[in-house]
C-alpha cells in the first residue's frame, strides 16, 4: 500500500489558505502547514495538520518544510496595498516564491502557485479579461500588484524549465474565516457598520472562497503545467454588491456615486496622516487607483478544464456577513 500523500501548504493561516487547508484535510492524506513564529493560528485551530516553522525568505527552512512532500500549494503572500517599506512586499512575494519553487524542485514536488487576477491584463472598455489578455509590468498599479506580476513570472520560468507548476489566479474571494480582514472583507465590514455613505463606479469578479479552495485541488489534479487558470465566478459592479448586501441585511445601499477624484484626494490625505503616525492609511491611493478600472474576468477556462464550481455568490456573501457579525467585527 502506498503511503498517504503529504502536501505542504504555505499561507494556511490566511483567508484562502484556511479554506484550502480544510479542503486538503477533507480530501485525505497528510497536510503540513508552513507558519511563522508570530503567525496567528486561529484559522488552523482544531484541524488535523502538521505545523512547521519557517519563512518564505529563509530557503533552508523551506527545504526542511518540503522534505517528503509530493505537492506544494504556495498560497502565502504579503497582501498589503500599503507598506512603510515596500521592499518587504517584494522580498516575500517575489523572492519568497522563487525560494518555494527551488525547494519544491529539489524535493521533486509538484506546485500549485496562487497568483492573483491582479497580475493579469484588463480591457480598457471594461469587458471580461481572461488568462491571455495582454499585460506588462507597466500595467501594474502599486507594489502589491507589481510583486504578484513578478512572482508569476518566476512560476512561469520554472514551468518553462520543466518543473511541474500550475498557476491559479483567484479573483475576489468572499466568505467566512476572513480574519484580517482582506480589503474586500473590510468593505463588507464597513457596510455592516454603516460606514459606506457613497460608492465609486468600479467592478469586481466575486467568487465563493470555498470554490477557490476546491479550484486549487482541481488544478493539482487536472491543471496543465505552465498554464494559468482564473478562479472566479460573477462580475458585479460595486453598487450591485452593495445592493446584494442590502438585500441580505436590510441595511440601506449607498445612493451617492462619487467621482474617483474625491476618494483619491481623501486617500492621499489618509496616507500622509498614516505616515506621520506610522500606521496603514484607512484608504490607500493604490486601492483607489485600482478602482478606476472594472476588474471583470472570464473564468470559463477553469470551469471547462478543471471543473471549477460556480456556487452562488449570494451564499458566500451571507456567510461573510454572518461570520463578521458573530466574531464581533460589527458594532452593535
């Protein structure tokens, strides 16, 4: 009898990683999660996983973590739209990805690399982009997107050199276990706390985070090495998202549409004030500049080739609302 497969997961303490860790445990086999000494472990509590200390910037710790593994799911990333020292984002997202790929290659483990739709191209007319939409590094807005673009190039280079690497590009996951929360989760929290008096004309592709987790497993099973797969579902404007949240909660959806110049000016003031205090701004200029384009995507390749589920986003939004409320993110 063959021994059960051993999977290494980076980023298991985060939003997508927490759901992926559960999907891996449910699938069967052994699961090893790379964590830092200061990692918040709430999302792994009670799970039958092995915890191993390491850091993406420490190649030796990665070699120890991947030893004996047959597959690696590299979900970890520095997901900040603002940082006092942007070099830290590149060290984790670009150099860290290179380190993981090299460790996996040494161990002979297959890799599923979690990129982002933020590293993909967009159409100027707002129509849905796909994995082949033209894009260059100059199209990247801000350090986070730029770092994910460069990290994706690392994954592509490894695949071109013969390593078994499949790339997945989640769109905007929503659901429970968003402990930080993510920028999108914070929008939901702000709505629930009645801190969203207006909106801007932008759009996102929403997807149930559980489908994203399932998409990783499907990519490992059916994905073609070197290929990219958008893990997404439904394109919605920001106003439509607020309308859905309003329908779920009974809270009013904002009616005032602001030109982007207004939140951008606020964001620059917020960043200036944050710099003086040494804390992240409430709204970053990067996030406002990103919102000028509708981030609409076509996930049909993942649906067709991987069998990516397309669960209704209303259910994921409802779970997010309930989770944020039950965990005390909402001021009663």
